[in-house]
C-alpha cells in the first residue's frame, strides 16, 4: 500500500531539530574563538589569518565559537575544529563559505566544522566549493543552511566522508565538469533539490555507504553522460517537495548494486528508478531507521548484512566509527 508524503513543514521542523541537536551537542555557541597554527605561538582571531600563516603540511586548530568569515585555501594544510566551531558566511554578500582551489590542496583536510550561511547561486552560494582540480579531504563536518549546494565539486575530486550535508538550497553534493569525488559514509538529507547531482561525461563519482533520504528532489541524479558508481547506499524518502526518484538517469552509464532504493516520492516502488534498473543485489524495502531523521538502523533492518565488502573505496569504519566490515559482512547506509 502506498505511503503518503509527510507534510513538508513537519519534515523541515524535524530536520531543523535534528541538525540543531547535533550542533548544540558539538558547538560552543559563544561568538569568536582562538585560532592557532602548528609550530608557532601566535594566536589568531580569524581562521583566514591562521590559514594564511600556516605553512604547507601544517595544521590550523580552530577553537569552538562562531567565525563570521569566508575561508580560501590553496595549499595542503589541515583545518581542524576543536569542539566543532561554526564558519558562518551570513551577511557577507554572495560568496562561498569555504573554497578549495588548485591541485596543491590534494593533501588538505577540513575536519570537525559547521559550515553555513553562504548566499548566491551557481558557482557561489555553496558551503564548500572545490575548483581547479582541488582534492581535499572533507571529513566529519556539518554542511547546512547554504543558499546553493552543500558541496560543489567543479573540475575537482575531493574525498567527502562522514559528513552531514543537510538543508541546503539546491543540491547536497554536485559533481560537474570532470569531477570524480569519493562520497562515502555521509548523511544527505533535507536538501531542497537532489541529494547528489552528477553531470559531465568525465564525472565518475564513487558513491559508497551513504544514507540519502528526505531530499526535495531525486536521491541521485545522473546526467550529461556521467558514470557514478553507486554501491551500499540507502536511498529512500526523497521527492518530499518534487516528483523525485531514488535514482534518476537522464543520460550516462551508472553502475548500481547493493543498494536499498525504496519509498521515494511517498510510494514504495513506483519512483525508485527512472530510465535505469535495480542492480542485481539491490533491494527495495523499508530500511527501518530508528527514527524519522535518526538514520541508524533498527536491529531488524533488512539493510543489515546486505552490502558488499568489495564496494569501491569501502571505508574501514562506519559513520559512528564502528568497524564497517565484519567477517566480509557489510551493512548498507552510513551506519
């Protein structure tokens, strides 16, 4: 029997509560904080000043607090949040909150930060914007409340792992212009349009063990001859505001297997795949999340032990840090 859509306002309220709880649990809400750079005794009051002073291979440590600024990184440094600080671009005009540019960022890391407040559209308005062959590691962040995409990969292939990408104005993650990021162990939820948007014939994103649920449009959109590799994901409950499919193929050659694709656009099976078929070991059944926006699995979930240990770039641990592979047995989804 068909499952009716939830009231959009109710869904957004629950999502706001979900992200709000996470942020309150991790973030010191005092404004401002201190920034230090490895190997120096200088204390900075802005993150960008610390980034500018940090040498290649160094670490910028950011104390808890809210930093109203935009960040630009063009070298291989680590930006580490201590107590999960917030970088907020609100009120700073049309901009991206954090930008990585150039192949020198292939050894860069951003870890443990809330990234929000970007305004604008297209190549601006993104929580994180990677361009010009940037390849940073984006890990354990909350990327939420940006006007355009949570993460926009433009001719860039970052590693995107263990993040919550939620409630952004267009896509959760966009892969365009020859971008082939590794998208692993993330929660993508509540984004206004698609969870993941793949375009360009030379874009081959690896999408492994994510939970993609409750986005306004499609779970994953594939077009412009992109070829994503989609494995071990839970793709459910998308199409909350538009007629969204679980996986929508406009053009391209995606590789699809070992996913749970179910209940998109409020119906159990009708809107799971468009112009493509289920993988041999895909399933289509209620994943049995613990709660409406708590994407941990109940002990009776059909997604337990239904993934594959041979998925490309399968992580050692799940999003909670628990072992991902136990005796060659793997669960679907981020947890």
